[in-house]
C-alpha cells in the first residue's frame, strides 16, 4: 500500500565522513623545472613506458617492419647488380682497348718473325707466303708488353694477365713494380673471430649462386672459362666470389693481329673494389634506417603514451575503486579524445558513477531500514519489559495490544523491505517483453472494484485514443507495472471518502503512454509533493501511527525509473472559495512510459 507519512528527521542525516577524506589529502610540493629536473622527468617517463607491455608491442612491431624492409634492401639491392654489370662492361671495353694496343705495337719484333720452312716448300706456283687469309705467327714479347700494360693498367687499379695460346701466363700485373703497393695478405695469416664472422656474413650476402673464385697455377689459364673462350676468339665476362666473400669481376678478350690470335688478355677487379662501393651503399642505407628507427621509436613511444598511459591510469583508478582505498575515486576523463580510449573512459566513469550511486543508495537504505526497525523494536522491548510490572488485567491487555501492533508493523516493514531489496535484481534478471496496458489496467480495475480493500470507493477506467484501434503497449515487466498501478489505486482509495470514485485514464501523448490516477481526497501538501516518493515517508493524519511502511510510492518510482519512465504527483485545482482563493479538488498521480 502506498503511503504519505513523515519519517524521523534523523534518517536524513548526512554522512559527513563521505567527503571529509579529500580535505586531508597531501598537497603536491612545488618542484623546480630546471634542465636536470626536466631530463629526470623525461627519463622516468620513458622508463615507465619501456616496461609497458603494450608499449613494447607497439615499438617491436613497428621496428620489425622497418628491420625487414632494411634487410630486404640490403639483400636484394639492385644497386649491387647494376654496379657489377657496369663494371663488367667497363672492364670489357678497357680490355678491348688494351688488347688492341698490345696487338698493334707489342706482338712482334723485326728479328723475331718466324717462318715455317715446311710451309714454304708446300707453296705452289703463283702462291705467296701469308696470303690474304693467313697471318704470320707473331709471338707476344713480354718485354715490350710490360711498359704498355703498366701505362694502361696503373690508373685503373685492376689486375691484368696475358696468356699465350697454350694458356700459360706471360705477364701478370701483380709482378709489375707499379702495383706492388697493394700487397696481398700472407696466405698463412689466419683471421680472427670477428673477422671470420664478418667474412661469413659478407659471403652469405654476396654469394648467392655465384661460383667461387680460385687462383690457378701459371700454366692453368685454360681453367678460367673466360680465358678459354678468349683463346678461341670470343670475349667473355665472369662474376665470382672469393674465399673472403668479395665479389670479383673478370673479363677476357683475345689478343690478335689481323685474324691471328696471339694470346688472351684477362682483366679482373681487386677483391674489395666492388665491395667497398656496396658497403658504402649499405652503410648509407643503415644510416637512413637508423634515423628512421630512431624516429619510429619516438613516434611509437608517443603513440604508446596516448594509449598505454591513459589505459594504465584507467586501470589504476579501477583498482582503487575495487579496493575502496578512498571514499570516492574519480575515473580520469578522456572523453574529449573522440576515440576508443575516450569511449572507454566515458563508460568507466558512467559505470563508476552508477556503482557509487548504488552503494550510496544501499547505505542509505540500510540506515533507513535500521531506523525504521528500531522504533517498533524499542516499543516492543518496552512493552515486554513492562508486562511483568502490570498491576491489573486492563494494563496487561493494553500492553498486549501494543505488542501485537508492533509485531504486525515489523512484519509489514520486513515484507516491504524484502520486496524493495530484490526489486533491482529482479528487473535486471528478467527480460523485458511487450505489455498491453489496456488489458493490464482493465484487470487491475476489476480487482480493485471487487476487493476495495475495506473502502467503499469504486474505480473507473477510461482509454483515450484517436481511434478505437489504438494500442497502448509498452516494453517492460507486466507484474511490476501492475504493482505500480495497484499501489496508486490503493493509495487513492485510502484517501477518498466512502461512495467516491477513483478515475484512471490512459492516453497516448506523442511517443509515450500516460496513466493518470485522480481521487477526490484532501490532496497533498505542497512541501510533500516530492518527499512522498522517499523511502519510509508517510503523511496520513487520518490513520494511526505505524499502519503503513512508507515504501509503496518509493517502490513505484523505482519501478517506473527502471522502465525509463517518469512519475510525479500534483493537486487538482477545484473551484475558488468564498474569498476567491483556489481550492484543491483532489490528488493526481501521473505515470509516463515510453510507448512501443
């Protein structure tokens, strides 16, 4: 039953300790912002970020992509292939020029012309030695070739070897004085561990499918494919890798005069010539990669600071809420970010606000319950203690009436408190379904007219719609909505005089369904229009004390709020009295629920 009674003023006492903790919090001490302090704070910031799992993942993933890109550039660089091709072409042109110079000026001496006497005896009449299709065999003279070779090879820093038609080395530029400034390391010298690691890495990067270069003996020139082809009159280039992982480009061209092949010229690069260029290019790539890595790390840390930092602050605040270290913990507000962190912050703030409201409501509810139960218990205790002291049956009967009244009051309070305490859990546990208010209200009106709860007050219902086919449906829980309307009808009947009527009107107001309950009672005091929905508040002068728990309207408001609706009370204006002052025709309760 709904009540309008006055609670004890002490039940509304404020908990001053709820907000007092913040007054004693330590205030931050002002600190300087000098360079050292700034560096210290920056170091602490990055140190804290470095231990964040999310930060490490962001930095690691970004760096992994950059490292893969740099590694692929170092391994698959087109610069190296283009450099080798260009070097091979330049060596080939250089070899042709040197071979032509040797063939033109250094292949013969006047006293070194050889004539085959057997060939002369085979000549026929009219034939001459060395006809248009033949050439005399002029051997290459190393003494005359060396100055020419020294002059042409010294600026290029390449190695030149001249082979005779049998594949033997006639001249090697390493034997020339001009090139002795570039000695090779002694074969017996063993490289150290670091150098072996560098050689292994360089060999792995450079080798690929290239053949291994080996130094052959001076009599084994035909073991070089390009030399063998040059002695057959074809020019050819080869790319190899030596034991130190260095790329060596070599070309061979025939040395010939007219149509006779007198030998072969082989030019090859120094072991580190191309690798120095490739290494310089790779170092440039590594420098760019290092700068890009530094920039990426800084950007990743900044990105992580906008993600990991706020998430950590939100987690710390949620942990403080769980531990209840402070009376009330404010969740950091990041709703201005307009991203997932902002949405998370807003959701946590709303959830925490609802949690604190629920906690405060539970604490206030417990305090109100304790206060309301204390009054009848105190009265019951006094009656029980006084019972042995009763002098006559009349006093004993009066005490028994007090005990019975207090027991009924306790039973009523406990029942209403139990209903109010499980209301939230029940509303959240049950699924909302469409409710036909026309059918529900019709049933409630019929029950109210049959029972009347000890009051000779009839209830009539009216449904106002634009057409007879209008529906009055909402989404919710029919049993709880029925409890709201039943409480309002019972409350209106209890304040109406015998023979009066309570009017229930249901209509559609825009997107809402409005339920209005009017009575012809004394109305509600202006200062109590809001307070009647507070727990344990009753204002029934015409009834004895303790007849109502004061939870009816509070439970009704709780149900309506859970359905997304509104409930309020107002007085109906009546005709003016003799002095022209307005009068009250009765009380009116209005409920509005979202229409389906």
